[in-house]
């Protein structure tokens, strides 16, 4: 058996570490969801049932999203099926998985939101593990780090292809996704996320906030014209969750005006219609408003 940074070979057949980590992340997510199902009052086998519907759809969605964003890399249907060259997009997997979960919920007459409350925070754990595949493949990195005192992991990572230290964007996302899982599923704060919809909104807001920020420094983003697709989608998700929480909390006109101004600035920055500093100036405002709305809505959540 031979072992390299990217794969190990058994009888000459390569097994890529990226795939191993994705499989490990999926296993941990299902295991975590089983525990969370019990906490939320769902049947424990609900997690496995949902996984059987969601995981295949999520995998196909992740590949399809990447193919649609990078059609120039694929010249035949066989190229699309060849996963050894990489090419999976997280958002595609989440969106397709959510659609499959919705269909499952309708067919089995289950509460779709409650299933999302169970599953999505555990998806964050899978994302945290899977991102280390980017480290092994030396991808999902950011801009070059010129300051010598910042050339160390986890701030930056050495990339052989560029011969330089680059911002460790993959690690930033891995750490943040692990934090999402801790906050919603492990730490005492998890009590606030037991209410219907809290886990779903918490995951959506926290992941969208992080992805919108980190995507701006990545050098391998998927683009629609000049626009980073995942960054724009993240900005829209965060703005939608924020508005939903503010309206549910009964916030008055000043808070809604601040939401409108900050959301517009962030979205226009993602569309490259405003300078990038507007994104990083107003994104924290969206985060603070979302947190305030969440606390107001779920302040009476019971253990």
C-alpha cells in the first residue's frame, strides 16, 4: 500500500483522503443527528431515514452546482461522472439536500422545519471535517500573505503550486462550522436552539455570515460573471434570516431601516457595485441585528 498527501492506494487503486473525510463527516453528522433527534422529541430513527434521502441528493447537488458553475472543465458526461479530479460545492449539496428533505417530509407527513432543526446543525460538523480535505488537496485558500510574522498555520498555509503562504481560508471555515455545531448541539447555549425553527435559523445565519466573509478572500471561488456566487447567496440568506427574525421579534422602524441599509450595502458589495470595504463594514451590522432578533424571538426557550 502506498500513501501520498492526496490519497492512499490499495492494490494500485487510489482512495482519496478528500473522499474519506467527506464520508467520515457524513457518518458523524448522522450520529450527531440521532442524538439531537432524541433531544428534540423526534424518533431516533428519523435521522437515519432522513440521511438515506438527503445524502445521495446532497452529493448529486454538490456535483451539479460545481458543473454548472464551471462548464468549461467538462467536455462529456463521463467528465461529469469522474470525481477523481474533484469538484463539489457545499451550497449545491445543502440546497439539494434540503429539497430532498422537503420531499421526504411531505411524503412521510413529517414536520419539515423540525427535521431541519435536527439535521442542519449536524451538517455543520460534517462541513468542519470535510474542509480538511481541502487542506490535503491544497485548495480553498486565500490571498498571499506578505507579512512574514503571519506565515504560520492556522493563519496561513504553504501552497506548493504557488510557492507562497496563502490565507488558510479552508481552516477559517472548518473552525467556524465546528463552532456552529458546538453552539447549537453541545454547549449550554443549545437550550436556545430547542425551539421549533431555532436550529434551522441559527445554522443558516451563522454559516451565511461566515461564508459571506471568508468567500471574499478565496482565490478559487465559483463566479457568475464578476460575482462570487456563494458570497452573493450567503448575503441573501443572511439578509432573509435577519429580516424574518426582526419581524417576528416586533422590532420597530429604526431596526428595520438599519437592516435595509446594511443588507443593501452587503448585497451590492457582493455584486461588485460597491467597494469591498462596504461588505466588511456592514456585514457585522447584519450579524448583530440577527443576533438581537434571535435572542428576542427565542428568549423564552425552555430546556
